[in-house]
C-alpha cells in the first residue's frame, strides 16, 4: 500500500477536518446519498424493501458503505420516500431491483397541510433513527451521515410535481408559505437524526434545472436552504441532481457546508464557480462510468476530480442498483491510493 495519500487519522477525523476547512492529508471518499446495490444486498443478506423500514436490515445493508466499499462515511437512507410515507402518501416500496416511489398526491393547497405530531415515530423514520443509533454505536470513528429531504421535494410528493410547479407561477406567495411550513419537517427529522448520532446531514432537494430555474432557486430556495443550514447544528450537504452550474453561485450564499453535484457539471468548472466558499462533493458519473465503464475509466475520472480539487470524491447521485461492486470500490482505492 502506498502512503502518499493515506493517513493515520480515522475516516471521521478526515471528513470532519474537511468539513471545517482544515487541511487534510487526502480527499475524502463517500456518497452522501445511496450507494446500495443488489450485490451488497446479497453480501449482507439485507434486501429491499425490508431495508427501508426495518432498522436492523437498514443497519446491515448501509454498513457495506464502509466495510465493503471502503468509504469514509455510512449513509443508511436509501430511498426518497421516508418523509412522504410518514405524511400519509401511498408508497410502492419496490423490490430488490426497484427503488420505492410515491404513488399519489395528498394535498391541493397550503390549507390542506397537516403534519402528524408523531411524524418521526412512524415506521420508516423510526427505522432510520434506530439504524443511525446502531451505526454510531458500532462505527464511532466513521462519519455517519443522516439524510432528509428539503421542502421543494416534499412539495412535489405531497402536491404532485405538475400542480406544485403551476403554483410557482400562479401563487408564489402560497409557494413560499408551503416551503416554510414543510421546512419544519426537514428540520424536525434532521434534528432527530443528529440526536440519534448523525455527524452530518444531507439535505436532498430536487431543484433540478428542468424543474427549477435559476430565478426560481433565487426567489424560493436561497432563503429556505439558508434557514436549514443555520438551524441544523452539524455540517450540511446539499444534494441537487442534474446540471446545476447555473445555481452554484446561489448555493454558496446559503451557508450550506458542502454541495453534492452531478457529472453534468465539470469538476474543475464547479471548483471555479464555488470560489472556495462552499465545499464540493461528487461527481463520478453513474450511468456511463460506474454502471458500464471500465476500471480505467473510473480511475481516470476519479483522478480528474482529485486534480480539480473536489473535497470529497464519490458517485454523483444514488447509484443504479445493478452497479458492479468493483466499480464502486475503485473510487475508494484511487482516493486512498490503495494498491489492491
């Protein structure tokens, strides 16, 4: 094993140093959203859909992030539907080859919003909290990452994508009220995950370019993401899918600690746009590189991300469930400079 990018520090210490802007011996390696695959389910004997709602299955499957992939962080929330399920949305929980999805909207307008008092004690959120507690107890020297969804995403799920986007045009005041109200769900769940042992919180909010223009991000989400960043008392990672090059300048104004972004934004271009005002995580391509690419391609893309100066390297988004295990492991080998 070469030592040029290795460190005697624990994974948690490396990630913690990076998150506070302290010089680290190497870049971190993790995925703040799901890295789970069918191969990992088979190796851990923990399968979807049970691993979405059973804390022991969730624990066993998520710890593959560290034990099998060699990443510096463990993130146990595999799906996008935990909060939606707790709100009362009908859910198709999928199967080992298919991720869960929301089947229908539950509200028409702001006045319909009803947030259950026992939100975090319902089945899926409770499993997340218990799993985080188990992980922190076992892996005290690994970064345990919680995950919540922002109010833009929750609005899609509860009101329906089309109906909510129409509101952004016809009822901007109502949209702002909705986002402010639903941000309390994000904060409540985030704080509960921190109490359970999460060191970092990922805020996934699907404000992609095709669904949220730069002007809409500026109008609706700078203030909301700033609120979340200020009230979540651990480092935060914002995840937004797609080409986000047109909003990095806005994201860096929010106080969010780090931005997890996709390969549609060139790594070096993202570093220039971030201007050292926000940390950057990602952005190894899922479909062409990790799913179908060669190890040489993965090594080249990972080395490029390192060269550009991304702070933490990893998959760009939740990985396809049939992604080869060896491909995901290769990112860690390159970042850590392991000769395997």
